[in-house]
C-alpha cells in the first residue's frame, strides 16, 4: 500500500480483484498483507511514534484540545524542532515566549520572521534594542519614560558648561567650589588640591572633571572630601521617594583614576537623615571605565519636591568616619563613603576624573542623554547666570540698562535669560573696575563698587547699584558694560 503522489493509497493489484469462489493465492495474500503492514508502519500513529518524510497540508487547519501553556520548546499544543513559517496573521491569546538568542539584523533574520504584519493586543516587552527599518505609526500613546523628555536628572553630566572658570583650574582645598557648572565640592585635608574642566575623556565625550591631589593626608573624623551635585526637588518629584510607590533609579558614569580599588559614593536627602551608600571598583589605573549602580527608591524619609534640594549625589574623595556608612542599603543619617573604600585625598599626586554622569528612573543604565549645548546652558543658568567680557566683541559685553540717581551712581536692571531657581542670593564680581557705565551718552565711567540693589531683585531680573567716581544727572539713562577680557559678573541661585 503506497501513496500515488496525490495523497491516495494504491492497493497492490497482484491477484486482484477477488470474487466469490476464487482461490486466493498465498503469494498475492502475503503481498497484500505485507503492503498493508508497510503502509501502517509509515503512517502517522496516534501516539506519535513515527515521523513524516514530507510536509502535510491541512485544508481546514489544526485543532488541539490541549490547553496547557507552553513553558519550553518541548511543551504545548504545537512542537517543532525547526522554525515556524507564518504566511498570514498569527494570533496569540496570551503570552508569546521566544527563546531564540540570535539578534535580528533584518526583516528575514531572528527568532520570529513574518512576511505580513503582527497584531499585538497586549504589552510588548523588548529586552534590548527595537530596530524599525520603516516608518512607525502609533494610534495610541507611547509610554517610554526614559526615552523622551528629561531622562537624565543630572544637569551638565557631560561636563561641557563652565560659566565660572572657562576651563581654568581652581583650588579644591577648603570651602566648596564649582570646577564646572552644577558640580561642586572640595577636599578638607592636605593642601594644594585642584579641580578643573578637562578634555581627557572616553569616546563620545568632550569634557570631564579632573581632581588632582596636591599634598595628600589622612582624614580626620569630620573631614568632608567629595564632588557632588544637588538635584532640584522639581526635577526628581516623580520618583515618589518617601512613599510606598518609590521608583528605582540607576546612576551611571565614566570614571578614571591613577589609583585602583573600591571607591564609594552616596545619595542623601535635604534633611540629611536618609542615605544610600554605594561602591564601585576601578580595575585599571588611568583607564576610563563605565560604572552603573541601581538603587531601589527610598520609601521612608522626606524628599523635597519643590525648588529646594531633592537629592544629593556624591562621589567620595577621602571623607572622614563621621560620614561613612554601610554600602548597599538605605539607612538613617547622612553618609556617602565607607571605611574600607579608596581615599584619594590620602595619596599625594593622585588624580580622579569623571564624566557622562546620568541619574535616571528604572533599573537599567541606558545610553547617555546628550542634550543640545544651548539646552544644557539654559538648564545651568537657572542656578547661575554669568556675564563674561571674553564672550563679547572687544571685551565689551552689555550688562543692562537703567538710570543715574545723581548721588551714588546708577541703578542697572539686568534681565536673566531664564528664570532663576530663587532670587540671586549673591553676586560675584571679578573687579568693579572691569565694568563701566556711560554718562551723558559720551563718557564711560569706571565702576568703583557693584552690589545687588536693596529692592527690585526677582527670579527674572536683577537690579544692581553701580557706584562711579563721576555721576550723571538724576533720571538720565545709563548703560552698563564690561571693559575687560577678564570681566566676570555672576548671579548665584545655586543649591
């Protein structure tokens, strides 16, 4: 019994047909029974002991009464050791699990390929990259919190903005200073330490911050030695820290040091009563390495959600025992170091660099959020607005306009390019003589003193009192400008 090529069995015709009274030949009978046995042996058996030698077409589909979910490639209603080609729609009533590990590089490779579309009624979870060669049309919303908008809560994480110093080295000993915008710190012990914006960077970056130790020393208990940024409460309010719904965050950064070993850092709140200490390892000296730390959100404590200090993000550079804690868990108090971590400040001539700093919602470190330079500058100007003579033609940068008071000098109004976080708490002036006010529209008078006016200061503009040796008539207009390449005037609203 064999197929005729069209799916029809053909009976062995030897000794056929048999009619009443015919003597059945043993040869014919044996051939017939042998043919039947062969046909049955090569047929698909009920218990699945035999395999087909060619594809089987089904005109009405395949139905299975098995309702157990598949948990592997050897369970479920349909099992195949090879691939599954689907020319029409594929509908999956619950979850589709694909165990293939080969990345797809085109529409014809990967664990699942289809010549038609795929309809997905529920969530689609993509563990790595979703590559779309053509256009994508969404009739509903796209929920991608770490893709659009303010993904990175750190401002100036690529270290490109330095309004205060224009790349110059600053002393990093004693009181807190800002080597670049939004990042501040200092080293309490030893002497001669410096920090500055650097161009020594890993691939894909332009700037970093370099801290260099002068004369190193061991830390006393209360010594504070660190680099840190304070994230404004408005910029981390959605994390829900302090609540049961607190979100997990991931801190990532590139780091390089002349020293190796386990370094430390930490996060804490404005009340300095909740902290999380983390550690990271530098394996090779003078080599850029990327680090990633995932931190479950704190469900306790008070975390500001306004224009105050939301989260302090710290990197330890040799802090004393008062601010040391245990890594890997939220705890009471304030800490950002461990007792056994590397203390950079203890080694004379040691250096440490960082860039590509990103703090984002979620448990995975994604690619760095490169924002346009103008956007990053505007974000920094919320905390510091600086006017530099070196950024203007002939070093004559316009500062503002106002009027003469006839006695002390002039009152000048300075508009801010963005709204400051709060009223400017102070101003920094390179030297009053670096600035001038025009008198009678023909004579420029050097300033002898510059200060914030007693009134008229807000988050959108400042009022300055500018003293000069010679003054104009009360009510006459005045204009203020810089008169030196080293002129600097900064309005501070930092956290």
